């Protein structure tokens, strides 16, 4: 048609990385938006949503030019903080300013599905003692921060506290949340 026709489909969207295995993660959402008409569009707004098309779900927006009978690439960055599925929606001509031959092909959605993972971590800097030096018969409290950078909450996590190669205590943590940390200690 002569009139502009901005078009986006789910198949035109892609993610880098294609799946999330560690949190927090940065995802790049790329899309190829077509102008199927012969008339150039000087500018149109493209909005990326995480979820439904509600103002509070807007991640970013860009205003771009769309030459007639061509494809324009757009790239957005999104921060993934949890292990839930994220439905990313791209809305082209979000302000409905462009008089198009079809208004039915301006929204596309694609799901970024995290891979279920656990990634438990204790760094030496996350372990502390109640006293720097101790006597043989003095009690000492050992504290440790256990982190989970995976996409799933970890349940019934066993933590061994050791002195050298000897296990002095074992604690079971009810849960270490995805992209979170918990403290554990023993005396």
C-alpha cells in the first residue's frame, strides 16, 4: 500500500542471552520493525513493556524513523531480577500518531523463560568469627552469608561449618531465595 504500515511480529523479536541462568541478569531485546507501506514515517514511538501494556510496566521507549518498504532495527536493555517468566511486549506507534493502512499489527510479545538453576555461593569475605583469636576452651560464633544467584529458591540447604578439615556443625537453612542471601551461624 502507499500508506505506512508499521508491523512487528513475535518472530521479529530476539533475546541475548536466549535464556537466563543466573541472577541478576541483563537481557538485550532486539526487534526488526517493518514499514510495509511505501510512505516514510518521520518518527514513531516504540515502547517496551515487561508484562501487560500498563504505564507501570514500561521499561524503555525510543522514537525512530521508519523508511517506506524497509526494516528498522531497535534494541532495548532490560534487567531481570527474578526467576519468573517475563513477557516482553513491543508496541510500535504507541501514540497512535501515524495514519496506517493497518493498526492490527503494531504489538508483538515474546517470553523470556529462565532456566531453573541454583547457584549457591559463600565467599571467604562472607564468613566472620566473633573473636579474632580464641583459646582452646573459649566459645566462638561463626557467621556466614549464603547467597543464591540461581533462578530458583533453594530449600533445605545444608551448610557445614568447619575448622580445618573437621566439621564442627551442620545447619539446614529452610530457604535461600533466588537472587538473595541469608545468614547462618553456629557457636
